C-alpha cells in the first residue's frame, strides 16, 4: 500500500541528495540547510509518535532544527550553476525533441487525476494500492516519479541527470521552496487563533451601519491584503469569511454566499500576483529565467492585478446583493 509517509521519505531522500551534492562542492550552508530539512521530512512520524507517547524532546529538537533553518536561510543566496544552462548542445537537444518536451509535464496532472478518480479501486493481491487518506497527494508523488522516468526515456538520458537538474533548481529557488509549507501552517494558525473573530469585532466597530458597499469593499481589499501576507488566497479566505463575509455581508446585508465566495477568492488571487510569499508563482519563474530582479515577475503583473481586481469588485457589487 502506498501511503503519504512514503512521499515524505521520498522527498527526504531527494533533499539529502541535494545536501550531499552541495557538500561535495563545499557549499556548507546549503548542505546544512537541505540536510536539516531532509531529516525533518524523514523523522516526522517518529516525532509525532514520541509526542503521543509523552516524550517531548524529539519535538523540541525538531523545533530547534526549524530555528536553525531560519538562521541558515540568509546564506542561501541565488547562484547560477555552471552546468549546461545555456550550452549549444542543450539548444540542439531542445530543437530535436520539440513538443515531446511537454509529455513529462503533462503526465504529472494526468497521472494525479487518474489516481484521484480510480485509485481506490486499484488493488494488488487483495490489498488496496493507495491509502484513502491524502490519496491525491500520493498520486502526485507517483506522477512526479513517472514524469522523471518518462523524461529520461524521451531525452535518452539516465534518471540521475533529472535528479541533478532538480537539485540545481532547488538551489536556485533556495529557502523560498519552503514558503508553501510555512504559509499552509500560517493559515491554520490564523484560523485557530481566532483572527476571524477579531476582524469581525473590529469591522463591526469601525464600519458604519447600513453601508453594504463599504463593507464589501473592505472584504475585497482584505482578501487581497491577507493573500499578500499569507501568499495563498485559500488561507486568507476562511479568515475574511469568518470576520466579514458571513457575519456582516451574508447575515446582515443578505449577500449571496456563492457569488461572494467565488468572486472574493478571485479578489484574493489578485493578491497572489503581488506578493513574493507566493513563491511558486512569483519567485520560481524569476529563478528559472535568471532575471536580474527577483521581483521582476511581480512588477510585470502589478497592473494586471489592479485591473482584474477593479473589474471583479464592480461585477461582485452588481451581482452579490441581487
């Protein structure tokens, strides 16, 4: 049975490989960063099991390792590897392969979708192949492995070349590779700490009674602001809905919840275009394209974000109270 734990161990193995390669190149800070992160991925189950058994020191040790990651992060400045980034041989290979280069990338969503749709029906020797909890994430990891093997087959290169390129990309991204994990945790922290309730109390105190337009405007700008802070509109959505959307707009002013939710999320996506916290969208492309300004993608998207927000808000105002 393929479980989510195997995915974490696979990620840990890749991180340890990246640490080993950096250690060989005498990049000690990078090696230490990826080594600590790999150990955290590999030992997460042990930490949870020991914590449930009443043994707190493994969790405390993990916390110290997280602090060490924060201290090492400033040392992970972006650097260009000298491998084959702009070599003529690479250009000739790309021209020869043509559209076949897209096959591995398309295999990732395809295999993930197939696992999500049919994974629970697959069995080997009477045992289910995929564990039901977090089946989609397990399928995503399997899809990445399939895509790696497919890329090696198409390019007629050994699979370890793919691992080396993955390590090069990981070094180019640096500490920003951790942002999705940290932001997911931040959204849960905001929700559990009652930030939504505090926002509701503050909005009720400051916003004038009977002004639905101003309340909707604060909700829309709040979605953008919290998305900029968290880097993810999905993390901002429960906070703003709990604070302004449900208690004020829906219950007090009768806003349509489906319109408010869908178009409020679109307002949040405008914030995604404006923040470096959304590393997958804004920092990774800058690293891949080796832009001089790491925030060049954000600058190019700023006017698009403003235009989309203006159109979205006007449309939401026209539809949400009908």
